[in-house]
């Protein structure tokens, strides 16, 4: 039986994604993990077969810890992805009035997705950032009637809280892309595929433009580019790129071969089926 890890405890959006991933698939043992880094490292060690982790959100952008761990700390591949609509809810102790709460517990991503709501409707509340939305619900439940939590409705059910407001995110177009990471190196291409890489270039004019021109030369659509510090000299960066297509496509393979030759750090992160918005 597959052992799949996700950001726990129970009641997180990532647990919802893991359950969604398993729908109509083989049975698996789901393991709630304390944080994203530990989840990925457990797969690297072989303690877990797969990790389901949040990768990017349509409002808050990429989850930086995921990018950093995939680049520097593990040699895992992204083998699948799924996209879920995220509905943020405000939950309180049963009977409490949400307008009176003085503290709010939630994960940093959820806080960012609800920044306007917090500033407008709960300016008096102190914000406490937690390791997960489920942990935020747990802390709010312990804090009592003066506390609220933001997160998925499942967290309210898990910790005995009452949902008082739904869809409090600042933008209704709120989707999170989750990826499935494992030690598997390749999968057969699907009808539509995505490929992810990370690399760095020489620190001189035109180096990045040279890489991007390669995609143009092979008529490959780039869907994401993001930089992260290189963990070396200040002002030096690595670049994460997503493109349409699969490594088995001749044009993709040839383009990536040329890119690898023109970079001083290169890592292939995987080719995998492209998800549809759920």
C-alpha cells in the first residue's frame, strides 16, 4: 500500500488535495506531517512513497519553502498535479460573535489570501500565524470565545468550531495548485503535460534572455517563471520555469538539452500531466 504524506494535521486544504488525488485510485495510507519540509524529506528517505504539497496559489503566488527544498535539499520529481478552488472560512467557538474576536489563528498563505477581509472587518484582531490551518483551528479552539480561525470548513468540523462566514478570501478566483512529488523519474505522457525545471545562469548581461530565446526557438510555451535567492552571493538567483509539454517530446527534450549546456546549475523537476481547474 502506498504511503502518502501531506501537510497536517487533519483538516488542512492539503489533506483535501490528497484525498482528491486518491479518488478512483488505489488505496493508500495517508500520513499527516508537521510541515512541508519534513514531508519532502520523508519521501527522500523512503519513509513515504509520495508527498502531496501546495505549490502555488492564484492570489499569494508560490510556496517558497517548496521551491527551496526541491531545488536544494531533495532529489525528487513532480509526477502529478491538481488544482483546487480554495474557500476560506472564518470559524469561532460555537455561540461566539465573530465581530468580537480579538485574535485570529491561520496559516500565512490563508492570511495573505484574506488580507483585505482582516483589515476591513477585524482590524482589532491580532493575527497569529500557524504551521497549518488545522493547527490554527486547534489553537483557536483552545483560546476560547475571543479567538477565531481562518481555513477550510473541514478544520471546523475536526476541532468543534462553528463556521460563521464562508468565502472570505479577497478574490473569488482563488485556486491552489498542489503537486505530487516522489522518487519516480518519469511517466508516460498524457494528452496535456507540463514540465518543470530550475537553473541558474552566468551573472552577465543577456544570460537569462539567452535561455528564454531557446523556448522561443523551439516554439515552446512557458507558463511560469520565478526567481529565488541562490543561497550564495546577494543578488544572485536561481530560476524556476514551467513549460507546456513532456520530456519525451522531441522539441522539449532538445530545448532542455541546450538549456542544460548553457547553465551553471540545472535540475529537472519532472514532466507530468497538466491538471484542469476543479
